[in-house]
C-alpha cells in the first residue's frame, strides 16, 4: 500500500495531463495486473506494455471491477462506452512514471533500506536477512524475485508506515538498467553477493557487468562484500570511499574474519572483528552456497545494530528457499537436487558443492541445459567440463545446442538431447537406482517436468491448499464490501482444516485487517509463527490471561463477570488490554444481553485498562431466507445496544455483525468490519455467489490395492458391502481416522478417479475405504480425489445430512497439508 495521494498530487509528481471523470479520488493502491485488485476505488491501474500483453487492453475489464484511475500513454483513448467512467492520467512512459511514483514513496520511508545485487543468492540473502531482522524490526522485503524494472517499484509500494527496515533486491540483464533501480531504492546499506556468468551476453565483459551492478551503491553509507571475490573487492576499493566498505573473509585482515567448522547438517561460524571481539553463530547449513549467503546476512544484521543473541535466534528458524537447491525424494531410493531456478556458471558451481555435501549414493548424475546469456561459449563450457571432473560427476545428461561442445570431452557416461521433450521421451526412471541427481536448467527448458518425472511417487493422503484460489476468494469478498470496511478472517479450528499458520501468513500478505481464533493457544501458535496481525480470541478463559497479555491477543468479553475478572487481572499487572464485546441479539449462546448494558457501561467507565476494540454480534440465521425477519430484528437490537454503549465512550470501537453469509445477503449492514469465514475457503452457503468462488482445498489419496470379486461376495466389516455383479473394488488409503466421515459408507459417498465417479462400497474403516471401480480401468497407485474440483463439498455434506464446515474441520492432523501457487 502506497502513501495516499490525491489526483492533483499525482499530476504534480508526474507532470502529467488528465482526462477526468471523478477527481475526488484518493489513491492508496497500485495495480499492474487486472487479477489482483483489492480496493478498486482507491487503486491506480498502471497500464504497462510487456512482451505478450499490453495493460491498456485490459482497461475496460478493470473499469468493470470498479477501478476509476488509470496511468496510461499519452496517445491512449477509451471508447465512448467507458469514457465517462475513468480518470486517465496521461504520460509519455508509464513504466518511468511508475518508477517516479515509487521513488516518491521511497522518500517517505525513514528507516534504513538494504539493497542487494549480484549474480547469485540475491533472493536467498533477502529472504534470510528479512527473517533474521524480523527478530528485532518490522521488516518490509521484496516478494519472491521482484528485482526488475517493474518488480522493484512494486516492492517499494509494499513498504508500510509501520516498517522499520526494508530489504530489497535489484537485478539487471543489460547496461543502463541499474541507474533507475538505484534512484528508486536509494539504499543506505548495500550487499554485493557475488559475480557470475548469468546475463553476461548483455555486457561487454564480466568487469562491465560488475561496474553496472555496482551502480546500485552510489547512495550507500556502507557496502558489504566478500573479500575473496577479488574482482568485486578491487572495483569497490577503487570506486567507493574506504570507510564505506565492509569486507568479510575466511582470512584475517578484514572487517569480519570468519572461521567455519562444518558438521553433518550444520555449521559453527566464528566471526572476529579487527578489535578482536568475537561472535559465534550456529547455522543449520553446511554447504558452501548457504554458508556464503548466511555470512552476508550475519554481517548485514551486525551492521544494522542487532545483537549476537538476537541474530542467533533468527538463524535457528531459517529454512532453505524452495526455488533453489531443493532436495526431494526420487524414484528407486534416489535423491533429486532441484535447481531448476538457476542457470549460470557460478550457480552451477554452488549447486555442485551442495551436491558434494549430500550423503554418498551410487552415482552422481547431472541433468543440465544450455547456460543462457553466458558470453564466450567455448570458455564457459570448458569451465563446465572442469567442474564436472572436479566434482566427480559419473553421468551427464545435457539438453540444448551449445552444450554439445562437451560431447566426447569427458570420460564419463553421457547423453545429449536437443529438447526437453526428447529427454522426457527417453528418460527411463528404472535406469536410476540409489543415485544422486542434480537437475539444473534455464527456465525456458521447463525442467520442472523432469523433476516431476524423477520424483518418488507420493502415496498416502494429502490435503492440497491452493493459495491462489484463497487469494481469489479473499479478493472477491473484498469487492463486495466498501473500501473502508475492514475484514476479519476466521482461522479457528486449524483454519477450517486448512492449517492456521500457513493460511494466516498468506492472509497477512494479503493485508487482512484482523484474524479470529477460538482459543488462546491457537493465537499463541500464530504469534510463534510470526503472525503480526491483530488476533481476536473467541473463547478465552481466566487461566489464559497471562498468555493473552504476553502475545498481544485480544479476548472476547461476553459477560459482566468475565469483564470484572479480566479488569482485575489487568489492574494487578498494571497493563491495558484491547477487548471485544459480544452482544447477544438473538443467537442465545454467549454475549451481553440488553439487560446487561447499563451495568456494562458502568464497568467500562470504571475500568479504563480495558479498551473496547470492537462491539459485535452473531447472526443466528443469515444463511437462510426463512429467518430474514429475525435477522433484521437482530440488526435493530445491535444498533440500539451499540448506540447506548458508544454514547458513553469518547472513542469509537469497530462494529461488526456479518459473517460470510451475511456479506452476501445483507451488504447494507457492513458496519465497520465483516467476518469472513467459510466463504474464504470456497463454500458459499447462501448459493448467491457459488459461481464466483474457487475451492481452495483438494483432499486426495491413492489406490493401495485392486481386487476382482464375484457377484454376491461381501466387502468390509459386518459384510455390509455386497457385489451386485462381477467386478472390481479398490482399497484407498483413507478412513474415518483421517476425517472421512463413516456416514459415507455403503454408497452414500463417492470419489473421483481419472475424472470418473467411484462409489463407496461397504463400511468406511478407520484407515481405509473400499470403492467400486468396476469398468473404470484403474490401476494401483492411481490418484483418488475425495473432494475438490469436480466434487463439491456442499454436495457431499448434503448426502450425509451435515454441513461443509464439519467436513472441512474433521480432516485429521495426520493428513499432510501441501501448499502451492498455481
């Protein structure tokens, strides 16, 4: 979110012209993608022209979403249909204008900004440094690899007023690109990770590329680098003041000298300053790539004033970044190193070092594509050959044209293919047995398909969570409420079975306003996973008061007695606490009744240590039309109770009443906030928005065994399943202990295999279920969809007389949750 700007301020900043529809607009969001617009009325859509798409083509679609303001080229004009619905801010170059806006936003950030560049490790250093710094600071960091001419400004717009430190990466692929990134970022602290061959063909030489990258540091007070990267060290010493350079080295004589003691899965780092002060850190890595990256991180954290103990706490929680050097189980006891994100000489060297750190296997196999944009091809592949010999590669599988230079040059088994498709056609999984396989290739070769082919087939039951679908659903509900209406998301009951920590983290990225959990320990768990959003606890107990205070959780107060207990505790601890008052308007569960209001007002006045964060009520029948009159009576009662309470306050608490069903049916009663629950997870209980939501979860398992049975034979406990004809049954690895309801027994439930329905036959067992697969042509190991695309949760729930909530929340914790972005 950017600092809010009026259209007049935008025009002044960009020296632009405007074609106006409605000038009373305040811009607080920037969008370049029509699929990711959260607050249409406050969004400036920047129409960028890319290689495949021109943002100007999407403007009519974006207007339909409610966006009013657009940054466009000078020569762009809307059709008459949309002309009166948009503010067109016209500039010569929309990318340059976007960057100018970002530079202005950056100027409003007063904390230190760390700028990271180099050929390899930028994203890992950024992610790890962000995690370590978050032990002490509120950290803004660029998402994923947002380091380009577009990615950097988008990253800057993510710096919020509450952030204390920003960590941003900057990448270039040709000359004269870094100046614009540097003028936007203006980093106080710079990190130069290393220099390699990636994108080298865009530059005259390695030295030229180094000089271009170093332009990021013209505004820096300090620059961190490794002394052993001699080209970098020499250039920085010649170009920048000596008192701005912070060098670390494996040898003495630098600002930080480091000794590394490797263990099997970890390492101890001993760092010494010139004044002989010593720091000791333990890190969960032992490969050279990770150790180099982590030393950049530690040096930066020390430079920013973090203490040794705080840094170490952050180091304990670091994890390998999935998109780089990921170790995965392969078929036939093999191991796969997935380095499909990387494609240059320096990266290959680090990946081979990582490979060397793994436990021994029969053979070391390298599957590699052409190295793109490497400059001198002969020289580069000569170096590749030397690396393969040094690291003892036993079998080379290569894809591409240039890499054919290596054919016959190495005394090892080798196969060459012109394309990834040809490789896949000839890839025999059974040819690998207890091997260590490194897969590294340029993105254009799509080596993910190679990794997928080689991976061990995962049996058992998994619940896959599509985070993009969750984002879509959140954004949809965001469009259903007013721009100023806050959204509280319910993540109780393990986030409706989906996994609270991961989903809460994603919601934090989506900038949800509040989270709600059922019990204090759920809130504590979220805090321990780094969730910083305000959290409301629905069912607090007296024993949890200390944890509420310690973890900044906000309890619901539902009775005069509980109010007094909490007030007394806060008074004794000389502390304040934000609380939420549950007003019972007809649910008749928990909550203050109308007869309690006068007493409640007295308690509020005499106990200022309890700040009323919100007033809310539960709707008893918002999802059913037959209760509409009753629901409107609840709104009326809520208005009266709120009015009386707020009339005795000198501040205005948030008011909220609508759940997911209420958002759909009673949008006129949004108040200040809505509570989004089941709708976020893809289930629209009123039926009004069924077609607009996406299922976020897919429960799947596999066929364990197939049996051929004769007519009349019985299946399962109590012989409840009976074959009506000769046929086949399959046993799947899922039972009621996994959360698959026993009421699905005997044909009530069904699953999907290869898109075809297979009914449950016999009783659902604790760990297994039998299904009738007669005529379906299935085989053992086939994937089975329990619910997800093609099988509606609502339909399944109706079959056994329950509600989708129960099916979602019943999924056992022993079922593995897998999160992905499609």
